């Protein structure tokens, strides 16, 4: 997730229209429940996996969604909301 090689899209499909309307902050009201719903519906891109097998090393594709998931995982490990965990 941290290296942007997860195969997740840059932005979840549920936010595509919002991103067009509010490109500076489409995640403004995006909460943990929305993240869980989007991740349950998504599958890492299949071409991504096959491309990794053919090339040396993983292919990088920037993903805000991947970083949102990484933030959730870090918060769970720390047992605190992400901003508090990062300050600690």
C-alpha cells in the first residue's frame, strides 16, 4: 500500500462524480463505512498482477484509496485514530 503497488484504483468508483464536482477535496465526507463498502466491492486490477509477473519489480500506480486503507490499518495497530497515532 505504501509503495502504490496494490493494484487499487487512484480513487474509489463511488467518488468519481464527487471528484469531478469537488476536485480539491472529494474525500471530505468519506468515512470509514464508505471505505469498507468500496473495498468490499473492488478487486485489485487483474492486469496489474499479470504485469507484475512479466516485469521486474512491481508497477507503481498512485492510489489515494490504498493510502486510506493503509491509514485505517495503522490506526487499528496503534489502537487510536490515525491523527493521534501519527502524533505519537
